[in-house]
C-alpha cells in the first residue's frame, strides 16, 4: 500500500504567516496516528495487529505477508485500491474545490455545466461572425429597395440578392476587420482553453460526487446543499481533505466558499466601497455595476499585487504596522493602473456589452415590451442586504420572497405631474396608433410606407411607459405595512426609515436597492466609461483605509486560513450592545465603555449585521456547534421574547416589542397570520412561566387564572390581526436543490420557544425556518428601537439636570407613531446622540 502524497508547501507558508494564532513548525508532517487513520480507512487489516500501520508496505512486504498468512486461519484481509480514495487526501486549494462543488450542485451536474460552457464560447463566436457578415457581406441598397436585384426579378428579393458571395465578402474586409478578427480569435482561443480547464476541473468534481459522496448526477436535484455539506464533513473525517484539522465544521466550509464575499459585505457595511459618487451636472449617483465588482475583486483579492497572495492567505507585509503608508501607496498605484487599463478598453467593452444586452433582451422585448418596466434587486442592494456566510441561493431565496412586497411598495408611489403628462401622451399615441391601424386594415398598402413599422413600435413603447406612470385607481395605500414586510425578509434597512416609509426620500433611497430593469441595463452598458473615473477619484483615495481594514479585521483560522474577522460572527468582539439582551454582554459593554477605543475603526457593524448573520446561520445550520457567546446571545433573545409573551398574556400591559413584532408579522399574509395566531393564542406553559419569573425576579409567582388580562389580550389580537389586509402570500416553495437549511427544518427556534411543538407551526418545516427568521428580524429591530429610545430618554434627562441655562431651544416632544399594522406607539429617534455608545462611538445603525 503506497502512502498518500502530501504537499506541505501550504503549511510552510502558513507557518510564516504572522496572522496565525497557532503556528506549527515548518515542515512538520502529520503524526503517525493521523497516518494510521488515513490508511485504516482504505483497508481492514487483521485484528491481531501483526502488521503495523505506521510504515507503508512495499511490494516485497506484501508478498511475504501473503505467504505467511495461514489459509485456514479464519482471518480475511481486504485490500481496497487507493485510486478512488487517495486523490482526495489533502487538497491544497480547498477554496476552489468547495466553490466548484457548490456550483456543481447549484448548476445541476456535469452535463449542464459542459453544455453551458460550450454555448458561451459559441455565443462569442456567433457575435463576431454576425458583425462581420452585417458590415461586409450585406447589400443594404438591395435590402432597403434602393437598387433592384441583379437578376432583374423586381417582384421578389432573395437572400442571394442581398448577401454577397463568400469570395466577395472576404474581399471587402479591411485591415481593421482583420485586426478585430485576429484579436477576437486570440480571445476565443483563451476562452476555449479556459473552457477545457473548467471541464476537467468539474470532471474531477463529478468523480468526487460519485465516488466519495455517493451522489449520482441523476439524483443531484434530490439533495439540498445542506445534505451535500454533511456528506463532505463525513468524507473529511475519513480521508482528511484538510490535514490541518481532524474535522470540518459548517462554518469552515462557508468560509472557504465565501471568503472574499464576506470581505465585500464588511467593506460595504464600513462604507469603503465606491457605491456613492457625484456626477457633474447630475448629482449623486448610487451604483455598483458588475464591471465595478469585477475590478474591485481583481484589485483586492485576485490580481497581482493585491493584498491576498493566494486564495487563503493575506500578504505578510500587512502584519507590519510601520509600512502602512508604503502598502497604501502600492495599493493606490494598483488602483490607478487598473483604472487606466479600463479607460483604454472602455470603447471595446462598451460595444461588447451593448451587443450582448441587445441580443439577450431583443426576443423578450418583442414579446413583452413592458419587461423593462419591471424591477430587479441591484448589485448594490444585494451586497448591502447580504448576511455574512450567506450563499448565493440563500440570498436569492430571501430576496425573492421580498420581491412582491418591494414591487408593491414602489408602485404605490406616483407623481401627479407625471401622471397627468402620461395620460395625455397615452391619449395622443393611442389616437395615432388607432388611425394607422385603421387605415392599414382598410388598405394593406399603408403598411408598406417607409419606416411605418418603426413608428408603430415607437408608439407602442410610449404607451407602455405611460401606463407605468399612471397609478392604479384600486391601489390600497399601506406603505408602512409593506415596508415592515420587506424588513422581515431583507432584515437590513436603515433605522431612519422607521415610520418614514410614506416619504419621498425613503422611496428614492429604497429604489437604489430595487431598481428598474431599464436603469440596471443602462448602468451596465455605460459602466465602462464610468468605472475608470470612479476608481481613480472615489476608490483610490480610500487606499489607506483599505489597508487598515485588512490589517485590523483579518484573523487566521486553523484549517481555513485568513478570513474576515466579522465573518466569525463573534458577538462578543464585533457585536452591538443595542442588538443584544444577555446580561453578560451588557456587563462586557459597560466594562469596555470605560476604556478608550483601541482601533480607529469601529469594532462593530451597523444595522445589527453580526447578530442577524449569526441568527440566520444557526437556523440554516442547526448542527453547527456554536461558541459559548453565540449560545448566550441566542438564549438571551429567546428567553426575553418568552418573558414578554408571558407578560402580555398575564398582565394588563399587552404592548411590548414581541407583541408588536407578532402583529406586524401576522399582517404579511395568510401563512404568517396563521403562525402568529398559533403563538398568540397558545396557553402559557410552566416552562414559559419559569423563564418569565427568572427574568423578573421581583415579581412573585403568577397565579393560574388571569381572565381580565387574557380577555383584553384576545381583543387586541382580534382588532389587529383581523384587520390585516395581507398584501401577498409569499411563503413560496423552491425546488429542493435550492432549499435553505436542512430538509427537516430547525429544531430550536424562537417560534418553538414561544408556542412549543404546535402542529400548525410544524406542519411545514421548510417554512418554519423562514418564518422564524422573519419574526426574529422584526423582534430584534423592535428591541433595538426600544433600547435607542431608552438611551435617548437618559440623555434628555441628563441634559435637563445640568446646571446653567441652555443656549439651545427646547426640544419639541417626539410625535407618537403607529407601528405597521400593530397599533403600538413608538418614538422616532433621529438625534445623532442617540446613535452613540461608549463601545461603538457614533455609528449609523
């Protein structure tokens, strides 16, 4: 049995990395015990242990062993070939391997991937061929009827009359054409080599799925990614794909697949990405095109001279604090070089994107002219709303559930001036269209008038645009309720938008997340001319901040490499006290508040990003063994929710963050209303009473009967939930391969803690995880608002108790407002002082 080949080059590199928390000595190989485990997975040897596993056996030893074994001893030796197993022992680049595994599962197997790769290459070749034919091989004078066909047949024009023969066509080629074809041929050759490389890599992934995971391509759509992930972990325990760790956790796999995506999410939250910039004579623009994302990814992660030296390790220079200015200058030069290259290639990229999008949407616009009036989530919105450690299919499912609510919210706004103009334009265009069609029906020669079809298409397009500007007369105006439903699914919206969903400012800001497809296409087409200037004047000045970010927020994880520290979802280190409920966290906050900040950049993120990401990750990966601080955070939130539920059912005070969240949750649709009713009408259990009493030790034991409070509580539910208009029922079912989390659903959730294993809640396990995250998001936002209000009240009281006369005018009383669909009263906090805590400084929550 030959020993598996192990490459220790990456270990030596990691040993030299200053970011490692535990540095193994360079060149130290795996222990004999690890070798024994690896070899034992390949063969079952005799139980007497005559032949040890520490040393590999050569051929002579194997033959000698076969001769010395008695035939009738009853000991059977099974020798398993290593050809199908040893190749998975120690994969050097696990990031690429796991990423390809994820793409393989999401793209439905090897055949689909190969066909897609081949057709992409053919698409490029088709575009080049079509342009050459249109420019040099078409007789436009004959096609447009200016010149009669050469054959003398004036009644019918054939293709041979319009298209030149091949020889004549090639003779029309100029040196510019040959240059373009030569460059296109080089690019096509590179694409072909890339296609072959991808096919060979995915062929390797197919063998891994078939032999190691025991999943055939025909069964691939019957497995969720969660199930594939669990099988990967079992293979790691047997074959040690990663030799630095005995086992891989769910978070390790997510880190490798989403290493750079997590950095981009943190950079977006820290406002270090060039998404907002000013265009002269136009104003502020919020945009993040695919070209810009490609350039940022190249500059920061994959290009030569980027901060990362490979897929898993940051350059060692970033650990030396004294060379910060030198690194910033180097990064600034890299950004400048990439920007100038983009500027040179801008015309070529612009022409290609114009052709590509025209070909892609031509057939769609022919059948559905109103397709450009639809909306889509922008790249900026997708990155802003993305959790840490959230895969693409999980993000897509979450945003798809919010699509209908977001579309109805933006469609509920209309400009009276634009509506009046649109109605008159629709009247005029409709009259002209009717006149032309009427004349054409009476006399068919009317349709042969020059450019008549173009005029008809233009009038139709004007009608489509005008209809989108005219509001629906039967529309129900409920922006606050729709915004609450959007928040329940997207989880992140600025706190300044609370009770401001009806304003034009919030609508304009939200339209940056959810833009028209026409606007998206225009931004992508013209991005080649905008991207170089944004890189130079917006992104390049942030070079020093980017260097500080990578230095401050990069940690080394054993068996994974360097990752963004925020992606660890450490609520103790990067948590926000305004989003936490555990007493341990509050004590830690008070202790830290007395110390000066150690880093110029804030250690926490805006909007409860760490807490929300942790909560979502635990729901989708319930087997994950989370750290102690994460367990305390989740337990604190759920116990606090149970205490508020018991308080609402057993006292005269029914309005609190939980009941407000449940009522808002119930207004989102029939499925959500059913779950909310199950929680609110369930009987209080002894366990819930015990939790409530532990949170409120000053109160005595609660008696068994509370008819008055219960009656008032049911009356409040009837007034709120029965009045729900239920905008849309968006509890949609996805295909199994794109399902979030495990098939059985999570077992320890906020909903189960509030109402137990209620059959009405547990009947649809895939929906329970979705519903629980929606309710948890609403509840955390309510708790955050409550804490902000309490802090603002303390600040106001401290200002009032200060001696001396204030030079500031008296603060006007905060206007009470009603939560979406709940009838609860809240105060809108807009003061910057309310955004400041000793731990975090002034941030935007």
